[in-house]
C-alpha cells in the first residue's frame, strides 16, 4: 500500500505542477493580452494546425530527449549539474570541426562525428564530476561556471579556426552533405536524429534498471552513506554519472547540428540543459517517460512562438511555465500533507488487515 501511495505521489506531483503552471500562465495571458482568447487559442491549438507545425514540435523534441536523458542519469545519483548545456555545445563544435576537416562517405561521416561529439561532451564533464566526487563541490555552481569557460572556448575555436568570413554572419563553413542527417518525414525537418534519440532512451533505461552500475547509481542517489557501507564505490558512481550525462548531451548536440543546421553558428549554450532538467523532472527521472516530457516542453515552446507572432504576448511565457513547474516539483512541501495522509491511511489499512487475519485464525 505504501509503495502504491509513493508511486501515485510521484505521478501526481508533476501533473499537478504542470496544471498549476498552465493556470498561472493563462491568468498572465488574460492580464497582459489585448485579445486573450485569440492568444490562448494560438498557444493551445496552434501547434496542431498544420503538418509543418506538428513537425516543429517533433523537431524541437529531439534535443530535449538527449538532455533530458543526461539529466535523468545525473538526477538518479542526486547530481543537479548543468554540464549538459556545455557538453551539448562543445560536442556539437567538436563534430563540426571533424566533418569540416575529415572527408568520409555519407552515413559513416555523421556516425563517427556524432560519437566524437559524445566523447568530447564526456570530457567536458570530467572537471565538475571530479570536483564533486573528490571534494563534494557544489555541482550546480561548478557546472554553471564551467559552462562559461566552454562558451568562450567555443567562440575562440569558431572565430579562429572554422569561421566562414563570407557567410555574412558569425558561423562556420558549410557542413558537408555527407554529414547531414536525412529527413524521414516529408514536408518537415524531422530527421533520423529522432530514431537515434529513441534508441538512446531504450539504452539509458536498460543501463539504469538492468545493469549493476545503474543499480549503484540509483542506490547512491537514495542513500550515499549506506551505499558506501554496502561496498559501492561512491566516488566512481558520482564521477561517472556526470561523465555519462556529458556523453549523452554531446551526442545530442551533434545530432541537433547535423539534423537542423547547415553551419555551426551557436555563440552561447542553446539552453537545452535547463530544458532537459525540466524534462527529467516531468519524467520523474524515468528514461522511459523522457519522450513524453520532451514532447510537452516542445509543444508549449512551439505554441508560445505561434502566440507571440499572432498576439502581443511574448514567448518568454514558456520560461515562466518551466520555472513554476520546477519550483513546485522540487519544493518538498508541495503535496507533502497529501502524501502524509495517504501513508497514514495505507498503514492503518495494513494494520486492519493484519488484525482481521489474526482474528480469523
């Protein structure tokens, strides 16, 4: 009974957080918009009006799946790191540098480059991961500061090594066609990165729930002290979960680059790391639910963009919704009274069943 209450609590918390966040967002729209009904209609139904717009949702979902999975792995070990942002950026940069300098046949070109992006993304996570594992440094602060270093490193490489001065804006030379990911749905830009993302969902789920190392990550997240007494190498678990998260995010950056862009042109982190944290929270740190959370965030982003074009409501409304969701889900007091009552009720029910069974005997 108690397990059922905990499971129900885990499901209801993000759902109620989303509902509250949307209600607050709708209230703000009514306050700031001259035509609130029209704005809400554009926000809610806009992403479904054309095939192209529905495709935009799936296109926006793909990178969120990767950063959501990266966050899931780190969250399972209670590591609230933002390194996925920097790994996503530098992983894409590394893959761009590779394809611009090494010629290969189509298919093999993008495959090698994407794997390289993952490796570089993992390397980016070494410093914050080691500082956390060795000296218990605050991973959130360390990763956020380290992301600034990665941004300036990216700008240095872009400006001095791969910049196309004839492009008319700050961007790299055009990526070779052999590195591009093919489109799989006509009239959209949905590319094979969707398949890679879904395969990654399965692999991460199997890793976390069907391997000894994944079990160790989850145990360290539940109770580090007990895990250490039980013989689990907590240093390696804490260190490796950020490395794995960086690897997944680096692959995501490469996939997004080869699927959606002709040139490398990011001058800052795209912000997918923060979005990935929201996705992981919505998915209750379960990789199997990450695509659902990613679709939701992508849906409200596309809806907000359509609303911004057709009304006077800015698309920053999405950031408000995400912020409220994260605040409510991570607040320990949110639904705590309900959970407490549910646990007491389940315990009383169990005691009543035991008493009845003893009386029958």
